[in-house]
C-alpha cells in the first residue's frame, strides 16, 4: 500500500450487512430518460406503461424507443389523457410517459464484497445517512458513470432508492448495484477485511486535501449526511479523511457535488482517461 497512513485497519467484522428492507412495494417511474433506463436495464418487473395521448398519435424518437422496448417485453401500453398523468405524478415533469414497476432491486452486500475481492481496483461508494433524494440520485448517477463496484446505504434514517431518486439519477440507478445494510460500520469493517482502504469526505482534524489521498487499489469513499457530515463512529473507522478546498463564503458543497469531485479524482488516480 506504499506510504499510506495505516490508520484503523481492523479485522473482519461480524455479519449484519445483508439485504435490509424492501422499500417501496411498487413504484411509478416517470420521465423519458428514467423510463428508458428502467426498460433497458431489465431488472424490474414492469406492470404497465402509460403514455399521454396526442392529437396526431405520433411519437418522437424517444417515445418510439420506449414503445418498442415495451412491446418487445410484452408490457401492456395504455394511452391516457395528459391530465391523468399530471394527477398520477402529482404534477411532476412526466414528459408524457410513466411506468408502474416492482420495487427497486437491491443487491446483497455480499455480492458487492465478492466484486471487491475479485477486482484489485474496485471502488465502493458509501452514503452515511444522506436524506435528500436529489443528492442520492446525483451520487448514483456519478457512481454509474465512474463504474463503481457498488453503493452501500443504511437501512434507517436515510433516503432509499425511491422513484424520486430514480428520476434524480436520470435512470442511472437502474444500472448500479445498491445494497442496504443494517449497520454501515460493520459494512466498512467487511470492506477493510478485503484490503479496501476507506476514505471519509469531511473536514476538521486530520483531514487532508482530497488530491493528496492515495486512492489507488481497492478503495471506499464515504459521503456524510447533508447537515451533520460523517457520524463519529463512521469517521473513526475511516483510514483517511479527505476535504475539498473552500475559498468562498459558503462552507461546504452539497453531497452530490462533493462526492462527484472525489470519485473522479479516484478515477484519475486509477489511470482512467
């Protein structure tokens, strides 16, 4: 591991980080890009597709893709008045399309661990009780773009992958392995036992500029709660604390932006161009 500071290298933690809750029993996903990604990913059971009726009955390229994928999968398609979609989505920007699906297909944490063991350059993103669906969606979109091995979120007091998160991620959530765990600290311990170095994104004592942290090899990045940052116990388990330079009057960036900046520094150090 070179000249890394070997802070809190701990042994294998006891299990307690598997599937943890089912979230929504079913979801209405709306908006063209999220709907397209749900259809292309093929990870959910889709019950029906509703499309806004148009006077000419013509569709543009995106809607044509949605129709083709739905018909190929044998999904029932209903043409409904646009007002029905407005009511269904509580006035959301549905762009003329919505689908009713099964709940989000969470991965088992053990699946993520297996990927980490097999990949010496695996990247894992951990979200420490992030509550804003927009931040979670943004981070899942970046996680997909960065090719992370998986995302780990706590079961309680955190935003799960709801339809709002899917929309905020522009559908990228459908291509990412997300595991919910009972205890995030135990999950970190499991990752450390796989020689995965854990960096928390925070400020304060011991924090180093994020560009000075060695992210090579297996690594995990922990992004903290919007208001409180990293929890004390989670921070103590991190091998490094990375901080972003803040030269203006605002003391922090939102979690989605901060996490994206550091994930791309990880990619840079991994030689991804």
